[in-house]
């Protein structure tokens, strides 16, 4: 894991996962479903970015290549952002916005569009994504077996897909 960004009390570390170790530091319990998701994501490529505040790991953001066949709406020139997570003791301080801002605007990530999909009832995460420039793209559902993100024709999905164009 290497430090790739630093400002004031915050620093960002990049971790390149292995198939057996999707996270360097476990900040939350990893369910079997998520473990399988990360194993599948390993083959298309993802990195985990950890946010430290005053020397303490407080959150992470996963960034995956958009060529994963789970996301039919994205390409290899795009990225999928998320999940991202802030430890419970640090919530309510807009640190998700800080983390996303650093990942999307202050480190040299190459992408045309960044996508994020969030359960509709997760209003704090939707607002955090919108605060860094994501905009509504579509409603979506997750397929039962392959867990693909399927865009909806009508605003009736369980999830909302947000999109952000890279600012050059």
C-alpha cells in the first residue's frame, strides 16, 4: 500500500488487491456476497483507496474498471466508483465527500465517465456523490443470479445510477 496524496490532516493510500485479499484493512465486515463480488471484480481490475485522518484509517473507496460485464452501460474508458465507506465514528462530517473529491479530482485517474450506483434509500451516499459532481443517469435493478446492474426504462428501480464526466 502506498501513499498517493496528502493535504492538511488527510492522506490517501492506494491498495492493489489480490484475489485472496481484496482489502488491506477491513473497516467493515465482509459478507460472502461482497467477497464473491470482489473476486469477480479482481479479473477486470480494481483498486481500493483508503482515507486517513490524523494517522487513523477512517474510510475507503473502491474504484473498478468499467469494462466489467456486470455494468453493460460502461466501457473500458470508464470507472465504477464504490462502494465507499466511512467508519461509524466519523460519519456526519462530510468525509464521504472529502474521500470522493480526492479520488475523483486530486489523483491522476484516467476515465471518460465515472459511474456510481446506490440504493435509493441511501440518501446520504446519493448526496455525497452529487456533491462531487455526479448527476442522475438512470434507475436500475440488480439481476438475481449474475448481480448485473440493469438500467430501467422507468424510474422504478431499487437503485439509482449516477454519472460524472471527467473534468480535464
